């Protein structure tokens, strides 16, 4: 027995902030081009690594935008929640891309420790400063939306990693300019990869939680059960399930045992209204499904499974 059947599939959390993502994508692609040219001219692996990471950012943002568009496609009998889970798959792709980029950077940096290529630090420094400014602007654009969507959070974390990476490149350029210590370049590259990996892991862990339909963070199932059982006429609740379709779209279902006397048309309607109001206050979701069971039926079920 469902209380709220208005399961509208409007814009998802990512879809609501598409303009932010488009702005970040434009900025990122522009800086990638400049940093690649700068890396080729200067011979800096750290700058090339930073450019590679920014390119993965651009790919991730593009995937997020594509997923946000796909997620707006209407639901059907075959896909009753539409394509909203596509956003989570895009976030998974972002996390895997980050891990691959970090590993490739690490391998190339280790190989470079045995070499001493000449590096033009002036070009390296200018390109790194430009990248840092661009990343800072992108962070400010995404900051207000990154808590609402895994995809936007993924883009935010990638840009944050880029900003730290740009700082590492700037530091390496200054060290080489002042001391001639050429190994600062591959060291900075290793630092960039080490900054990427933890953020990629956290994003991957959050995506896996959604795909495994884990209880959303911050949701206390026992507290929700107590609120349900506090409704007048409710005896108990079982088979409580709480999961997430995609960022900002939690789902809840439960079997609610009620007194036999209240299961008439007006009594059932009253209980459903109270349950919906209660869940709306403590668990923000439009997708609440309650199966009302009279005590007599619940007892019958328990005897059957005994």
C-alpha cells in the first residue's frame, strides 16, 4: 500500500547544476591545452601530469553532463526508475579514471629519477600558476553544489586535486630555478599521484555503497523505526529498507503492523498520512512505500514461518 504515488522524475542533483559543470568543463579544457604545450616546451613531467589529471577532470565532467541528460529520460515499465542510476555509473567511471591516471604518473615519475632532462622552469612556472588560478575558479563554481551529487562531488574533488597538483608544480619550478635540483620535477609528480589516489578511493567507496544499496549516510534505521511505531494505531514495523537510486533520490519501504480496528478506509488513510508526514520530517524522500498489515495477519505470517 503506497502513500505517495507522485514519483516524478525531474532534474537530478547533477542536472540542477549543469551550468556549473559546463563552465568548469570550458575552463578545464582551455587550461589543459595551455599546460600540454607548456609541458612539451619546458620538458616538465609534473606539468604534463597536472595536464593529464585536468584532462581526466574534463572527461569526468563531460561524463557527468551526459549522465545528467540520460537521467532525465522518462521511466518505463522496463525501467521503473528511469535512467537515474546512470549518474552513479558515471561517478564510478570518474573514480576509475583517477586511479589509472595516478598509477601512470607514479610509474613515469619513478622512471625519471634515473634521468636528468633539462627543464625550462620559466614556462613550467607560468603554466602551473595559470592552472592554479583556473582550478581555484572552478572550485568556487562547484563548491555550492558538491554536497548534493556524487558526480559534482567527484568533479569537485578532482579539481581540488588539480589545485594541489598545481601548487606542487609551482614549488618544483621554484626549487629547480633556485637550486638546480632537477629531481624536484619527478618528486612533484609522485606527490600529485599520491594526492589523487585517496580522493579517488573515497569516491569509489561512496559509489559502491549506492550500487550495493547501502543505507544512506546519516540515516538511523532504529530512529526511523521508533518514529513509525510512535504513530497511533501502529504496533510495530519490520522489513525496513532504505537505499539510494542516485544522488538526492533516496527510497524507503517498510511493512507496518497496525491494530485490526484501524484498518478501515478512514483509519488506513489517517495512518498513511501520519507515516508520510513523519518520514518527510526525518527522512527526506518522495519515494515512501508502506505495506500495512493487521496484527492478526502478522501473527498468521509468524506461525507460517515458524
